[in-house]
C-alpha cells in the first residue's frame, strides 16, 4: 500500500496517508485562490481512517460560498501553510493540499470545481469533469 507524507513548510504539521486518494479536485473558488495565492487549489481527498495527523494546527472555519455548509482549514501556526481541511459536505474525508506532499509523481486531478471563478487563461483537459460550483 502506498504511504505518503504531506507537511507544512516548517514540518510542524503533517498528514500521513495510506493508499490512494478517493478523488483529486482542482478548485477555482475564491477562497482557494486566497488560501493558496494561486488561481486554484488542488486537494487530494482520503477517507479519514487512511490518514494519520500530527502536530497542533490552528483551525479556520468558514462558510462555503452560497451555501449553509462549512469548511475548516487546518494550518501551521508557525509557517502558515495549510496542510489539510475538512468539509461538512464530506464528513468521511480529509482534503490534503496536493503541494504539501511535494511529490511530482502524484496523479492529476479527477475533476474541476467552482469553474465559474476559473481564470480565463486556464485550459482544462477536455475529458476532465468540470462543475460551475461544487460537485456532490
């Protein structure tokens, strides 16, 4: 079984995963843009039982645009990196920032969400499922 370790820039927060993610999402929402400083964020979603967390992150809970749902980001209080998050929409999963794995062999996203906020210059693969808002 594949084991991977995601961590923040200073190494204070980590998430060790077993197996492959259930899905990998490219998200164009405004909050992911602000969280990453990039035009999108990419998250790998694992079942909670396949993830071991370490460190003491600081949580930041926010509303999901246009919904009654929430998302909680967990970031390092020392270096500020967001390593993982939880969503009330998917309580059985933990989303982990793909870049936190620092693994260029990690597979590509399997879907693109919140494309209504996608930067015009970004071109998605023609076979990638894309959703104007959140996929269920």
